[in-house]
């Protein structure tokens, strides 16, 4: 079970990463050109989302009762839209719009060894630590 | 110049969807890169190996791509201060909002999750506003 889970995760990462490269999403300039709708707009990201969401939506419907190598699906469902979700998404969007990087393409770009992406990902981890600190202090008070 | 590439974008998107599906069908997991990153750096219960393998595969694809086709991954003129600030926002926001472009944008939207549809609308909106203002101000990654 565990070996199968590990093999599938590696294969899934290869397909996912290749998809990001092929579609141009690992080039921040292309992502920024999508977000800059009033500039020289590049709709490529829409096609990428259409392809990914289309395939996943179909596959999600065709899923079996249980995953092949796990006891159940760890899929969130029925949660409420709350202030935390809205604030988090809004803050993420600002960082995305500044850099053209979201976490997936940034991890792929780490393979280039470029200093920019190393700094970016280091700060992503720092930002995640900040959320944890905030949660811990809220829990204490 | 309009750098539109709908066919590679659709194909790449489909590959992203397939990778995410493999993780769902076999492991029963959502392919959310920010959550995977968070789970590997700040230990969570359950096995961590599959997370590392998925992320490692992403890095490997990036390394291969930047070797075969320099410039296909990463920013061309990295502005380190801007990337650092953006990274902090991305890390903080994705943890707070529980996901990014992959977990919410692809998997969640395809599952028609209300939380993910809302989060995606919000981060695309703040991303557009930020990228537009950044261009006006002449700052960019």
C-alpha cells in the first residue's frame, strides 16, 4: 500500500510538473500577463485552467468508492466560507500578482536553482510559519 | 506581442489534471501544493514520504526543463526584495486560506466546492488588481 502510494505520488508530481512547464505557467511573466488584464493581456492561463479543471472534474466523478491504496478520501467537504478563507485568499492573490509565482510553479522553478525562486520559497515558508504563530497565539488567548 | 498558445496550454492543463487525479484515485489526496509544502516543513500526522516524492518530482521536472530549455522556468529578471515580500504574502495567505491555485483553483473548482470557488474568485481578483497597480508603478518581478 505504502509503496504504491509513494510511486503514485512521484508519478503524479512528474505529470503535474510537466504540465506546468508545457503550458508556460513556470514563467512568471506569462502569469503576470494574464493577471494584467488592462495591459497586453495573455489569456493562456484560462486555457490551462480549462484543461486541468475539465480533466479533474471528469475524473472526480468517475472515482471509485475507495482510493486504490488508501482507506478513504482525505477531501474537504461542506466547509463554510468564513473571514479566514477570504482574507487568506486575498493576501495570497496580492503575493501572486506581485511575483507571478504561486506555490506549484515556484517549486518546479526551484529546479533551475535561480536565486529569485530560492528567496521566494524561503519567504513562503516564513509566511507559513507566521500563520502558525498567529494561530498558536490566538489559541492561547 | 500577443504570446498566445492555447494548444500547449490545454495539453499542459490536462497533464496537471491527470497528475492531480492520480493522487486522488490512488492516494485519496488533494494535490494542493501549498498544503503539501506546509505538511513537509511543519510535520503533520501520517506519512510524509509521499509529500516529499510529489514535491521532489516537481523540482526534478524543473531541473530537467531548465537544462533542456533555459528560460522555460523561473523569472528572467528577479527582483529579490519584491520576490521576498511576495513569498511572505503567498505563504501567509495560502495557510490562512487553506490552499492555492492547485488545491482551490484546480481541484476545488473541479469539485464545485463553495469554499474553493470563492477563494479562487478572490485570489484572481486581488491578483489582477495587484498586477495592474504594479505595472502602473513600474515594479514587477
